[in-house]
C-alpha cells in the first residue's frame, strides 16, 4: 500500500482509539473535577463494561446486535451501581481525602480484577460486532463498526456537553466542582452529587468498554491501558477540564493510533509519556487547566 | 428570628468559637465586629453548618436546625454572602443566580426582586462572573443570596476592598432590606463601616462575644467603643 492510503488507515485507527479514549477519559475527568478523587480503578470499570458485554452477548440469543444493544444499556447501569455502592461504602467514609482515596481505589482495582478472574476466568474472549458491513475504500476495506464507534463517541460527548452546560443537573455538578463549600451554602447536596458523579464516571467507562470489546476482546487485565491513557489525557488536557480532555484524547488517540500502525505500539506509548512529561514541565496545569483553588 | 445558642466550634484541636450566642430579629441589623482572626467568619460558617459546631443549638423562625447537614440550612431561609464573595467564577452571572434560585425552588419573582436591588446586573447576565469588576461581584454575591428570599441574610465583610461609592450602594441595600423586615447579620472589621446601618453591635475576640450593645447606647456615649477597639475611632 502506498504511503498516502497507509497514513489514512492509520488515522482512522487513531480516531477509533481517540473515540474510545474520549469517553473513558471524560469519566475520569468528571470524577476528578467534581470530587477531587483520583480513581485508580477507572480502567477496571472499562473492563467490567466489556466483560458484562460478553455475558450479554452469550446469554442473549439471536442476532449479535440484540446482545450488543442489551449490553449498551445494562453495562453502564450495573457498573454505575457498583461504583455508587463503592462511593457510599468507601470514598465517602474516607471523606474524599486525596491520598486515602488513591490507596482505596487501588484496593478496589484488585477486588474488581480478581472477582472477574474468578467468575469469568483468565481467557480473552471475543464478542461479535453488532454488524459486519465493510466499507470499501479504493485501497482497503474498513470495518463499519469502527466508524460507528467514532460516531457513537461524538454523540456521547455531545450528550455530556449538553448535560453539563444546558441542564440543571449539569449546573449543580459544575457548581459543586468549582466550590464545594459555597455550593452547600446554596442547598446543593454535594455529597449525593459526588455519589452520582462517581457512578456516572464509571458508567461512561463501562460504555467505552462495551464499544471497544468487539474490536479488542474482553479480558480481566484489559483495564490497565485505558487507565494509563486516560490519566495521560486528563493530565495533558488539564485536570477537570472537559474541553481539554476532548482535545487531549484526540491528540493522544491519533498519535497512539498512527504511531502504532506505522511504527510500533511501544514507540506510541513512549511518545505519549514523553508528551505528558513535556506538558508537566511547561504547563503544569495542563493545556486547558487552571491553577487549583 | 435567627437564634444561636452556645456554639462551640473547632478546627482540629484548636477551638475557634466559644459559647457563641446571638439572635437576629426581623428588621434589625446585628453587626459583628472584631479584629482579623477573631472568629467572625468561623461564626458564620458554623451557622451555615460548613464548620459544624460541636455544641449548641440553632433555630430560624422557630424551626430547630441543630445538627442539619450544611445543604439543608439555607433551605430554611438563611442567605449567605461569604467573605471574598466566593462566586462560581467560571459560571455566568445568570447561572450564579440560578443556583441561588434552586436553593429553595424560588420562582422568577424572586429573581426579579433580587435584581431590583442591583439593576446593573441585568446587562451582565451572560458574562462569566469571574470577569466582573469587584463591585459587580459583590452585587452578584448579594443578589445570589437574595434569590433564596432569605428571612435572615448574613454578610461577611461585604465592603472589603470596595470603592466608597460601592460601599454606600451596599449600605443602602442593607437599609432597604432591614426596612422590609429582613434580619441582617453584618460582619465587619471597622466600626465606621457599620455605624450608619447597625441596630445592635457585638464585639468578638478569640472566638467569643465580649460585649453586645444597642446602637443608641453607642451613639449616646461613643467612648464605650474605646474599651473594645483599643483606640478611639
Ligand atoms: N480552615 C481553617 N483551619 C484552621 N484554622 C482556621 C481555619 N479558618 C480559620 N482558622 C483560624 O480560626 C481563627 C478565626 O478565623 P476567622 O473565623 O477567619 O476570623 P475572622 O473572620 O474574624 O478574621 C483564626 O485563628 C484562624 O487562623
Ligand atoms: Mg473573616
């Protein structure tokens, strides 16, 4: 294949990466922004979403699209409920202390991982995409499902933007994010908002897991990469800044995708990590971040 | 009427409020004075439940609010203008006011009323509140608190760092609120900032109220101030 088409293919792969990363990192960013909690277990929520999608696909008979549709609905709900319970039982009791919650979410990471290992086993299992249609470009054919993932990410990010900017719930979340104390002085139950946000963040991770599993297979250790990459994205974008998260996800997704296809995945990860180091040195608050209050 | 009885509050081991008791009746302005670090802000935060008191009782209009979580206290009708204004600076003027309206699910009439005190804010509706001038930010912080239609309004050093013209605007609003029957708890460091509006004055030091007096007594014999303020003003 000539360089032009090859670069085009790599860009498409990068955009798919960016799409999934956008959704995952948006969840992490939301949780950090509102709760100031660094959720180390975030990648496990992606993994849970993927594993639940596998269960849905194998339990629901008929066309793969039915199982997929079921997974799209139940995965975020189940994972959100697990996150909600973890928030009430663990994070709230630690009073959202920044250091303590890091340790606690590391614990949560292992609990979720090992539980899935026991229940689901050590194998990577594929899930059929909901449709197989291949789009024929002049140089190569490309999975329409992957293009669907890009479209789905755009829709989901649009929905997040709408909720945050245009609804009452979003206004409450933004107020709680900027100033917890003053938010309470205006009747906002910051505590319950936190539980809801933690569940919503996990639900987004699960959604990313469902979207990615037809491309990547479900495996109990698959949470590590999304965790690392979303951390990179959230740091580059600026902690708690949603627009920064989107820009950084596209940047990292594209560079990771293109470098992986054209050179090697290892080089891609090196470049991403280097980018983080550079950002931390020259813009410690991220590209779009503001100094913490 | 806001009634605070025997509040004790702590930051860790250190006691910041000792046996703090006050009442604010409808249509009066109680001024809380004291040096920097006397515990004035802590007193307001304890009332709001942000620094929960370890001991004591609070009631508003006869309703017992003791031990309620911080987000429930404003719903009883307690408005709060924190020190330094504490606007949601990334949010627009309109959004800041909407948050005030949400507190007690107030309708558009409450917004109109709040804006009637500060008509200048109307032109700034879609501006990010962090970009307002200092005076406008204070007006917004007050309007946001008025959106909850408070029966008692607490103001923590609202005139700090403002120009004289703005200070007199705020003073006029306080007087208007008082005359409309709102109880006002006004915190300031300097006596001259409150003399024209005060009904009563309470002096605070080391987390305690050292003295409380009617404004008439102060006007009759200004020398009693010297005892509490060190130098005569
Ligand atoms: N968040 C805090 N943690 C610990 N100590 C505090 C805190 N806020 C205030 N203090 C202390 O409590 C005392 C009273 O402070 P404050 O209520 O802010 O006084 P004022 O408003 O009268 O200037 C001071 O000694 C101050 O250092
Ligand atoms: Mg103060």
